[in-house]
C-alpha cells in the first residue's frame, strides 16, 4: 500500500528545483521526537513506506507515529531503448521534494532509547542523511 493522491489537478508536472532549506516544517508539531532530513532530495513513496515499516517494527505496536511528508508529485519515466521525442513518459511512481531540515516522521508514547533505535533503522532505509531531533 503505497502513498499516492486520490486525485490531482494535472496528470504530469515539470521537475522544478529543490529548495536548500525549509523554515516551515522544521519543528516538531505532534510528537516528542522526530526524524529530520539533513539535505535536500526527492523521496519516493516506496522509500517512505519502507522507512515507516522499519520504524513500526522496532516500536512493536507501542507509541504513535506521524508521517509528515506526502508524495504528491508524479515522477514520469520513458521505457529504456526508446528514441528521443514523442512526448513525456508515463507516470512511474510518486515522490515528494524534501528540503534540508524537513521533519519526516514524528513519534510519541515510547521511551527515548526505543525511539532513537527505531529512527536509526528507519533512517537507514532513506537515501538521505537524517538527524534525530528532540
């Protein structure tokens, strides 16, 4: 069950740029401890789901986990060995642009040590360096 929007205004969008640092979603809103991205990157829905599953397994059905990012950007790809031109490719997966300092996951209801180990295993599943923010 991968994250993706139910409905979008446009089927495909242009790539755009990654912002260097985010001042809006860099503080904890819901939980006591969070997992923060150290650099700007694009995360896919599969990567977010893999990190979520790793964190939940370490928690062993205790605590509450919030996912602060949602993949709402369609990422397109053309098949291999296709000549140039003939339009933009079909949507292959969904992603989200992450700027440095964005909180990805938040957690409460468990001890600090369990939360840190859970976020370390979850952060290992992501293609970006992460920081645990208290």
